[in-house]
C-alpha cells in the first residue's frame, strides 16, 4: 500500500466509526421529555439532570477513579463525614452498592440475610444476594404491615449452631421502604439486639434522604445503628448516576476491591461526583416541598373517596380507586389521553422534585371525573357488609 492508499483506508475506517447521536429534533425532544417527566408518577428514578447541574458537574476534576479521582475522593470524604462513618465509596448503582455491602460483610457460607419481604434486595436485585454472596435470604412480613419490629425479627432470625439452618449474619433494613419512614427507636432496638448476637446491620438508604428531610433528624443519627449504609444520588435527589456505600475503613477497603471485581471500577467520573454534589446542595432542600405535594395528592384522592393504602409519609402514595368504582387501568388510560398526558402505573404514585403541581391537580381531576361518570352510569356506594364485596366500608356497585 502506498502512503496515499493507507491514508484513504484510514479515512474510510474513520468514516465507518463516526456516529452523531444527536437527532435533528434533539433539543425539542429533550424539552418534551422534561415535560413528560414532570407528569410521570412512575418513579423518582425518572428525574433528570438539569442544565445547571451539568454546568457545575463539568467543572469537577478529570482524574481516573480507579486511581482515586480527586473530586470523587472529596465527595466520598464528605459522605463519610455526613454519615459519621470512617469511609465511603462511590458506586455506579444502588443495586451494586447493596450487593457489595452484603458481599463485603459475608465471608463464608452457610449464612443468611434477614430483611423485610418487600425489600429491594429481596425482590428487585435479580437474586443477587444468592448469586454474589451465596447467602440464603429470610424475607419477613412485618406484623404491623408497616415496618419490621424486633419481635418480628426474633421470630425468624437464625442463631445458634443447628446444622440444618443458615445462621443470620446480616439484618437488612430499608428506609424509606415504599416511601414509609422506619421508626428510629425500633431501629435502635433491633441494632442493640443484632450487636448482642454479633449480627451486622446494613441499611438500604436509597431514600434515607427523605427521612432526614422530613423528620429533621441528622443523617448521622439515622444511620448510626448500621455497620454499612447505601445512599442513592440518582433517585429523589435527581443526579443522573450513582450511589455511595459508607462504613468502617476495613469494610470500605474490602468493598473497593469487590467493586473492581464486579467491574464497577470507573474512570473519569468527576462529572458524576459533581452531579451528586450539586444534588446534595440544591436538590436535597427541595424534598420537603416534594413531600408536601405528595400529601396534597393523598388528600385530594382521599377526599374523592379513594382508599389510601399507603400514606404519603414522604414521596409516595399508595391508593386503591375501587371504592369509587374505578380501576387503575381506567385512570392510566384517561391520564394518557389528556392534552398533556400523565404517566401512571397502578397502586403506587411517586412524586419527585420534577413533578409539577399541575400534574397532581390533573391526576386528582381525572379520578374525580371517572368517579362522577361511574356514579352517573349507575354505581352507588354500598356497605360492604351487605354485599360482601371486599374490605371497604363504602364501595360502589352497579344498581340492580
Ligand atoms: C430502595 C431501593 N434500593 C436500591 C435500589 C437500586 O438502585 P439502582 O436502580 O441504582 O440499582 C432501588 C431502585 O429503585 C431502590 O428503590
């Protein structure tokens, strides 16, 4: 090949490689997406970085985090201080953060991890506790239908040396869990018991921010009873990516090793740490207003006769529209047909820092309209005892 030929060949290769990801309508599409996010009640993971967040984040340092990137190290030091732990580690996701925490605590099976049956580690981490740590999970149903108590845990925890069982080495708690706040005095009772049995305590604090914002209890106090805590930046706080695991120096040293092993050692992540720092400074203070908006939604729905099945203690409301004769499907469908559509799942409604108040008003109006239509079409409230139609005192049934 001549010099000219190789240059041609190289130019052709470069031509095949290049790719412009931005569409012609990108700016408008992004704006539309922001509007959709303001009307999505699906999750707080839909929150997106703002221009201001990115403007701040691109100023972060440019190091390689496998070799201790300066902005990320600074963020980790802040997180350790904020939570009163010795050390912290930036993680790509909440799932990896929980799984590496468990993996770092657990050394040699047989062993078990006890948690609430609704816990993220039990239901939504693809069986990672068994896969990564070879641990048996003991999912417990809280007797009060809200949070685990020490007595619930004592009924199921495995201690002693019976060969047939896998001793419990970690008790895992999630706070908030489905938006509800775990009473701190109960956490303290559980942790005192755990310590007496040499059992470690891990907190999935993906949304612990909401507890601190709502109760005014400092994070340090909230997480003091735990040996390790995972906190997420990319949910209610609105950062694009990232979580942080905090704990003792020894635990975090081990976790850093496992993060590399899991393929989670990242390179130039200053921009992610910068986004997280921005979220801590500017978005955390907004959570109080987010909770107030969630309560407005709860009150609006309750006033229509809808059953509230999970109170808006922070950013989530769980509801059942059956008492007004309406189904989740009808609400989602009607919401999706509005000129500015609403995005809805079923029983869970999540309010986040980018939810607009207009979206909350529109959702309440959709349910009101549907309930009125049902009533006009012949649905009447009826005592459940007369009809035996479920758990409601007041429900709608079709007129004979
Ligand atoms: C309570 C809780 N923990 C952990 C996670 C996992 O976070 P990620 O999606 O970043 O893996 C989630 C995700 O929504 C969550 O809700």
